[in-house]
C-alpha cells in the first residue's frame, strides 16, 4: 500500500499544475484568445494572432522593487553571512520572487553539497509541494519534490528527521501508486531536525499571485479587442468605393492621378448613376476600450498607470511618489511575508556552513528601499534630517547601508579632510617622490595643529632622508666590470 503522505503530496502537486501552467503562459505572453471573431480566420492567415502582454508589466513592476540589500545578525559574523549570501543564495533570489509573483508560491531546497558546503536551489512551484499541519497552519508537516532522470520519474518526501526516496518506472506516472521506494537507499537521515524545503508564498489561503482571475479576464478582453481592431483595419486600410449604374459585369475603370473616369449615363427611367465611398471605422472605437481595460488592470493590480504607457511625459518626483503609493504598500506587505522565509533559509544555510549553531540564529533581512530614488530629493531629505539632529550615519543605517560601508564613508571623509586642510600643497616640487610628499603633508598638518613651527618648505626639508656616506661607493661596486649604457 502506498504511503498516505506520498499520495497526499503527489495529488496536491498534480492538482495545482494546470493553474500554475496557465499563469506562466500568461506571463510569457502566450495567452489563449477568447471570443475570436469568425472573420478573423478569413482575414488573418497562417494562424497569426495579436497579443498585448500587460501581465508581464504587472509582474515586473513588483519584481523590480523586491531587492534584498543586506543581512544583519547580532550573534554571528556579518561579513561571513554576507559572503554566504553572495556565493550561494543571491543568484536564485530573482527566480524565487518571480515564481511567487506569477503563481503565488515558489520553493528553495537547501542541503550540503558533496564538498560539505551549503547549496540552495530554486525549484519551480510545479515540481514541489508542501503540506501543513491542520492544527498549526504555519507548521509544515512534510514536502515533496518530483523530477525526471533518464526517463524515470523520481520523488522525494522531506521530513524533519529523514528524506524518503521514491521512483516510478515511467516518465509520466498516472498516480501516486506508480511510485516505489528506491531499492538501494530508500531513506536518508536528516541530521538537521528541520525540513530543508522553504516555501515562499504571498498568501497562506490560496496559491494566487499577481495574476488574479480578474486580471486574467481583463487581459483576455484586451486581446479580443486588439484582434477585432486588426480585422477592421484590413477592411478600412483602403477606402471602399461603389458605383450604381448600368455597367457591364466586372467592368474596371482606371483610377489614379491624372486620369478621367468616364461613366455611361443611365437610361430614361432608371436610377441615376451614383458613385461614392463607404465610411471607415475610427480606431478610437477600439483604442478607447483598450485604454479603459488598461486602467482597470492598473487599479486592480495596484500598478501605476505610467508603467503601462506614458501620460503627458515623465511625471515629476512628487507625482511619482503619489502614483506609486499603492504599489509600495503592496511591496511592503510582500517584503514582510517573504522576508521571514528568507531569514529561515539563511539561518539554515548558516548552520550548514558552520558559522552558526542550531540554537536559533536571529537574522534580519534588509530590503533595498522600494521608493523610486530621486538623487536631489534624497539629498534634500538627508540634509533636512541632519539639521533636525539626526546623524548622517543613523540615516544611512536606516537606508540599509552596512556597517562596513558606513565605516568606509567615515574613513573617506577623514582622508578628504586631511588633504584639504593642508595649505599650499602645490609648493611641493613634482620631482619629490610620493612617499616624501605624503610625509611632508602630514608634517605640515602637525605644524598647522600647533605641534611644530614653520611652513610647507620646512616640512619638506625635514622629510628628506640623508644619503649615507658610502651609498655612492656601494652603487659603483654593484656595477663594477659591467658595460653601462650611456
């Protein structure tokens, strides 16, 4: 009898694949065309359809704001933690956020590599599933991962104390009953006492990301109108003219610059000869509904309108901040939700690498500021806060600067102040070596501070090192008996 956990996990995985597949296709622009006009296949040949992909715009607007800047941990070496992030985890961050925004969830599986170093790999949400405790909805009971090796489907079940390995005899098993334990190593011990699967999800009640049902329906309506417009444009690209009279069947007349159209008159009692042209359809009949759909998608997804199309040029700095307010509120919520899982992952990676123990490491994920950075406004804000008594180091720390970056800035300030405080540095001759020039500047600074008397010339003179009496003899002896080019 197949393990009930395997069946539950596998069935849950299969149940969500179709919805995840659909949303992945919408993000790539591979939209199904609904309510297509029957005339479309008569006018547009070779199966060509037209799509305007605003699903990607909605996803990318949030994705570009989700950037992890640094990590803070009071109990471990922050430099080692930063190195761990850069070497083993940072490369998957964009994929993790993209998968979560499209489908509502994404997964990372972490485990030691063959060399014992920590490894973390992003996994498509269509290949991993997690099952949670009914009494404690935030506690993961177990998780499964499925993949294909040599045309055979493999599946792992992850528990806090073990990892179970299964395999199916074919590439497309029809049910969980197709899996059997791997014969050589069915169970692998988990020495960490923690499930090494990390579930990044935007909501706990449903697997729906940015591409909600409402957004997808608006995208379908948009594509419908776009394709109808292409059909109409085929009819209205050239004026359609008509002529009513007693003409021969299929008669043709030359029409063009410098030509004269001669039409035979109508017989007595017949309708007079009439010529004219049918009116064409205005593009506004399609463009305006498309703009309305765009606006509806912007409101529904909390995406600023100017992300879809420019409106009267580039908005001002204050206008950008006002327009981005709903988006930033959404990003702040995502940072709070995703940040907790990132912190758990980094604590687990720190345990594997040995820079932290298993007693519960407190690690803080520091996100980059999601606001659109306007240099002039940012500088003015810093100046205003400094005038109000907030030190610049405190402001930079709140902005996400690391302690190392702040220390480097303070050192640069000291170096710059040292150089600019020395008067008449131009008096140092160009022939003086850099080491002597630097020592002269330092001595001049001491003199200015009251530690000596004299000027830059005295400092330069005191910096010169006396030449030993036997220096010339030593140099001549070194080249004795050798030809010297003159």
